[in-house]
């Protein structure tokens, strides 16, 4: 009897392992893949108008780094066959900032000619957790604003959000998701470029450029000792 019991237990374990393997395969097969019919295009639209600074400045975006930790940054929605972006979120954020800076004639030709250099870190791009009936768009990033002449830098943060109704039809759903994320991108770009944080940071960093370094001035002669 003990031998038969052991044999039955072994067979049961083998069956369990085989069935668990069968359940994994459909899950992998259901993973959404990017296709033309489930890919959306995100555009900023009209450039964000920038405020006037105290003196003419040129900006340069050195890079945009993804800090979201998302292994699939282009997949913005997994349900209903998935919804994918046609570009990396980092490229979309850089395009939005470049477009607005260029329209305002504040984009430098290269890093060497820039008065202010931006290094952007992207923390979220796409849909945030929300209800089943609504889509919550969110774009969040921060930037290290650096004066290349002095080496000093300050951090500026920006968040953009938007809410849109869901939809029953897949085509309408993708349209709502696209418009929702675009609205969040415009909101984040506007909050960054027109916010008081950037203006204050630029004003603070620009002051350092106006100060003449001590090394550039002629050194004063030390006082001669008085004859005794």
C-alpha cells in the first residue's frame, strides 16, 4: 500500500505541473503586441508660449532619461488588446519642449552656445490608476536646470494631468486615451515652461554669470611692512 500511495502522489504531482504549464501558455499568448490598429500618435499641438525672462537666453536639452521603471514604456494600456505609443515617452517629452522653445526663439543651436542646459528625468507618462469608466492621464518629470558657465544647477518639477471618459467601442476608447495623454503632456509642458519654478531658477542661476570671478581681477599687492 505505501508503494501504491507514493506512485499515486507522484502521478498527481506530474499532472499538477503539466496543468500549470498549460495555464501559463494562454497568458503569454494574450500579451498585447503593437500593431498599426492599436498604436496612437501623441502630439503637443500648439507650442506652449514662454514668459519673458529678464535677459535673452538660449536653452538646450541635453537629454531626457526614463526614470519610471516601466519595462514597457510604450504600452499605455494593456486591456482590450492593448494601446501603444508610436514613440518612446522620452522622445515625446523632448519634442514637446524643443517645439515650444524653438517657437519662442529660445532654443540654442547646440550645447556650447546655450545659456541654460536642461537634463530631464521622466517619472510617469501615460495613464494613471483610476476608475473603470474614466481615463486619468498623467505626465510627470523633473529637470536639472544648469548654468554651464558657473556649473551651478537647480531642480524644477512639473506634473500634468487630465481626465477623460471611457468608451465601449475600441476605436472610441483609443481616441479618448490619445486625447487624454496629449492633454496631460500639454499640461506638464505648460507647467514646466511657464511655471514660477523655472523662472526663479533661471533668475538665480543667471546672477552667477553676472559676478566677475575673483581670479579674473588683478590681485591686490600686499601691504609693505613699515620701516622700524
